[in-house]
């Protein structure tokens, strides 16, 4: 699974509507409204690297009110949740 973190600049008067529309897109797992330079952050998860082009410029960038994106592809995931799940394999709860 390939994970991309997409930083999104939007029209500020439509942030909730744009976030809802992006969250409804296939391969978008979460959308966060944030402070700072960007208005939204979307987590995109796809099976193949080539699929990122379908999702980010193909769908996210075409949402009305999206002014620009900055995409970061994750190399590895470091998560306490993932570590706990891995060490719990085979244990009965």
C-alpha cells in the first residue's frame, strides 16, 4: 500500500464543503482541516504508485475550490498503533 499525504490550499469560504467532497473520493482515507499554510490535509492510500496520478491531479485537484496541492509520498509508517497490533498477533484478548 502506498500512502501519500496531500497538503491542499482551498477557497477559505468553502473549506467544509471541499473537505467533504474530497473525503468522499475513492482512495482518500481521511481529510483534516488544519491551521497554517494549507487548509486541508488528505491521506491517500493506493495499491500502485501510478494510481496517485488518478487520485491527486485526476480527482482532488479537480474539486471546485481546490487552489493547489503539495504531495508527500510516505516511505515507511511509524505508528504506536501498528506496533501494538503487530506484537498482539496470535494473542487471545
